[in-house]
């Protein structure tokens, strides 16, 4: 029989959680028990130095006498397999794993017997998803990575709030499984959006999700049928493109210029598109803002055609010139806009809490669809974030973060002017955490320069990585907020050496 042993009495552990199989045979019970423990050691189930359950625990769990257990342990001790220490318990010998491993590996099958064919790990769709979702992963320790400054987050205040929420929430918080998300957090987000983004919304308009990527996947499966056309900014965010492709949508790349998405180009290419994905406040990756005229044109077209507009407002709070622009959602009289926001860009990347704003009926439908994928993040994290917003800590943190990021933006522009001259032209918009560095004519292509920079410890993705169909001049995407001004200046000097004319061979 299989028996799971191991208990905790007070604070003192009584031994490892151990699965013991007592073979049925003619050998005495104590010998079969010893053989089972010996097998656990030789197979690595019990590592050298691991503590065994007490003799009393083993006897009770195996329904045998304590004398049987003592006989088995005594034999193992005599073999040097275990050590019994007065007042401490029984432990696997530090040399046991080395001494008792099988002396030779299992014999290979005869050459005449062909090995069974290896199973295909992925379906055709699985291989496509891997291809769509496999950009080069950022090195979170390299300079220029797209992430907020970790040292500026108020960790102590967050920890204090988390402790208080868990203490006061108790069992009610542990059992909070609201499919829309923790109600106090939805209320706090609605208030935040009314104050800071000019949006008219309440808690019933808010759905808590684990990330904006989850929001893409959710809306793609809930709102699109295979073959539906979706406008995508080009260049644009690959994560959104992959999510809509996964749902069977037909991607319609729409070019971007200095005024954002070229709406009329989209209307000409796909006048009956089902959905538009757009980053109007800070276009990713070009960093431009959608002009007022194009905002109005887009919303009029969406209302007339019955299309959805997915507004990804990932970086709007970090605006360095004037107040943040009102969200596209705030001007949508036809209620065609789905608004997505995240806290990962302003708090910390591993928080994994984002939100989707839509009409209440749509929110409830999306929550029902999301039940097929999972649920919202844990209520403890949501409750802590709600308190963080309610007590004004988010606003204070964003104001501090905005000043710090603006300082680092200025350091990047100054260092680039001094170190790179005319070899790179940097566009750092009024919003966001990244800039686009356009390479001068005669430099290597952006993918080559990016690869060279990555080898030198710089994470500067090539703009070509985000292009769908409309080629762009070579450029690099530089995230400047995670590095100090001194680190930025050093990184820019390194980047100068990574360009073709100054490359070190």
C-alpha cells in the first residue's frame, strides 16, 4: 500500500513527506519496510541528509507495531544508510545517495528493435502560436529595458497595506471569487478613471484581468468570429496581433505616421472591419499621439459600421507636457470602445493586475467567457491594490515616477546629442517610457545593431520586429526609465560603439 507520512507538531517537523510501498511477499514485515525506505533513497526520493518521519509516526501511519519500525531502522543504521541521533531523529546518511546508486545504467534495447517514434509535441496551431508569441525576451537586468524604476516603488507601504488587508479581510477575502473582480478594487479603478482619464464609468463597467494580454485574448474570443477583419497599427504591438490571429481574425495592417493611425487608410482597406486595436495616447512603438481629428473620424466610423475599438492605454499617466489627454473612451458616445489599462507599467511588472472597461452587459458577457480560461487575480493582491488607490498612494507614486522618468528622458536626449551626433535621431514623445532612435543612412540594419547591442548588455529591440507589412526606416526602441542618468550616459557610449562605423571587431 501507498502511505503518505510526515506531520508537523508545533513548530518542529516530524520528517519528510514520504510515499512508502510495502511489497506483498514472504519476507518479514520489518525487512519489507527497510527495503521500501532503501529504494526511496537509491531512487532519489529521499536525498542525503533528509530527515525521516519518527518511528512513532511511521508505525501509526503504516498500521504496524513500533517494534517492526525499530527493527527496519536498526538494519538501515547498521548498513550506514541512515544515522539515528539521540533527541533529533533519523536522517539519511550524507553518503547514502553516492554509495547505493545502481552501479550501471539500464541496458539499452537491442539495435535491431527500432525506438518508438517521438510524439509531436505541438499541433499546427500550437506551432503558429509559438512563432507569433516568441519575440526576443527582454533581459530585465540589462540597460534600456522597458520597465519602470524598481527602486522607486514604495515597497514598505505596499507590504503594510497587504498585511492589513489580509488581517482585516480574513475568511471573507479568502472566499472572494467575484468573477468581475474584487468590488472595492473595481470601485477604486472607476474613481481613478473618472478623475484622471475623464471617463464616465462605475464599478459595473470594470472587469479585473491578470494582464492586458489576457484582455486581448478574452476580447478576441468573445467578440470575433474566424475571418473577421481587425485593423492593427503597423508597426504595432505583437502581443495583440498574436491574440487576434489566435482567434482566427484576418489582420489588416494600417500604417502609422506622426499623427498616429491613418484612419482613412484603414477605412479604404477594410471598411467593414469588426475591431480596431489602437494605442492612441502613446502609440507603441513609435510613441506618437493620435490627433484629435483622427480620433473623431475613428469614433464616427466605428459607430456607423458597428465596429469595436480596443483602446490600449498602457502608458498614458506618464505624460511630461501638460495634463494627460482624455481617453478615447471618454468621447465615445456610441459605446463602441473597449478600454484596457494596467498597473504593471507604473507599479511593478510582476503585479499582474490589469482591467477592462466596457458597458455593463459586455463586462458580464466577457466575465462569462473568461470562466473558460480562469479567473481574476487573487483577492489579496486586489484588496491591497484597492487600498493603495483609495489612500492616494498611486497618485503620489505616479507624480514621483513622472519626475524621475522625465529626468531620465532628458539624460537620454542629452547623451545622444553628445555621443551619437547625426548617426541617430531620437524621438522621445511627451508620453511614455521609451523613445525611438532612427538610424542614419549608411548604418547597419536595425536588427543587426540590436543584436550587437544585446551582446553588449543593452536591450534595444529593432523597430522592424514590430512591423507587419509596411516597412519602416531602421530604428531602435529604447526604454529609458529603468536606468539612472549615469547608467544612461554609459549605455549611450556603448551604443555608439555598436553602430557599424564604430563597431568593435
